[in-house]
C-alpha cells in the first residue's frame, strides 16, 4: 500500500512521515518504506529508501539555470517525470510505503507529474492520499473552508481516496476542532462570520466537503504529542477497504 502525504507547504508532511513511519514500525511491527519526492528539501529528518534528489535538486537547478525557487521547482518536477521509472526500481516490498511530496505542493499536484506519480503507484499497489489541513490555517470558519476547497481540488486532480486530517493538533483551538467535527456548527460559524456575498458559496463548499473525505471519522494528529496515530492507521485501512482495495 502506498500512502501519499499531501497538503500545503509547512502543513507537516515531512514531520509526519518521520514520526508515523517510526510508530508503524515500533507499534505495529510492519515493514515501512519511505520515499522522498521533494527535490527542494535541504535535509531530511528520516532515512529514505528512495530520494528523488539523487536525480534532481532544486538548488542545483537554481545555480545552473539561474532560476528562482518556483522556476526551479517547475523544472525539477518536469525532470522527475522523466526519471519516474527509477522510482519503481527503487521500491522494494514493504507492508506500506509513505511517500513525501514537495513543500510547494501545488507545483507537484497541478503539473503533469502529480497524476502520473499516482497512476504509476496505483499500478503497483493500492494508493491512498492523506491530506493535511494545517490547524494554523484553519482558525476561522472561512479559513477552514478554504482548506477544504484546496483538498477538493487535490482530490479532483489526483482522483484517489483521500483521508483528511487536521495536523498540528497541539496548536488546535477548541473552536476549530468543533468546526471540523460538526459541519452544522461550521455552517453556523460561516453565517456568524458574515462573509457577505460569499456566504452561499461557502455553505455550498461545505456540502461538497461532506462528500469528499472517505473517512467518516475526524482524525487530529500531532507529531509533538503523537496524538491520533492509531486513528490515522485505522482510517487509512478503512478507506482502502471501502474502496475495495483491501479486505
Ligand atoms: N506544533 C506543531 N508543529 C509541527 C507539527 N508537525 C510539524 N510541525 C512543524 O511545522 C513545520 C513544517 O513542517 P514540515 O514537516 O517541514 O512541513 P511540510 O512542508 O508539509 O513537509 C516545522 O517547523 C515542523 O516542526 C505538529 O504536530 N505540531
Ligand atoms: Mg516537506
């Protein structure tokens, strides 16, 4: 099974890959592989079984081609597409694989490389996305709904089962947790926030969100406190079963 970590820059993907891989190994005794697909990271907190930086790095492209960070990331993912087949040569058998994706997630997801990576993984083993909603960005009702709409765009683009989680639960405000868990409460908060002509659209997005997450339960994760790791493993497994990919 491949678990692809997705979410905005700084939402906690790399940290979660590090902590969750250790937890899966120690607590569940499963073999876990880790692949880094971020050509822009300077150092990694985990030891990777596959690292795209062996083939391309952003720093190198910035130096060689005089590009800025975004231009270099665009060139890097274009190059990644060409070396994708090497990714699969490097992946040995494991109970599960965690796939870390670029910090500048939109360049990965919305360029050709994102769907190509997912398709190639899916051809090898069942693949699921874990989308991190950053608690720090979801302090207001409209902030949380904007995060939902980003997740919706990712789901549309990659077309895989997507488990939605709230990252950095240790920073979570009580109101945010309630909004995430109780969509009726979120609707009320949207109306209270008086976003004017955007209210109807925002309420419409909440309706869409109800259909988006494959997991019925809300998972709050903190890599600081280790809150939510067993729940995350359970919802990943449940989502795979619902999609008929696991029994
Ligand atoms: N408070 C808190 N900070 C976190 C947590 N997970 C990650 N971070 C911090 O968030 C920042 C971005 O994390 P990173 O994993 O690099 O995000 P990425 O860009 O999505 O890979 C780092 O400073 C992390 O230490 C968490 O659970 N709680
Ligand atoms: Mg990262």
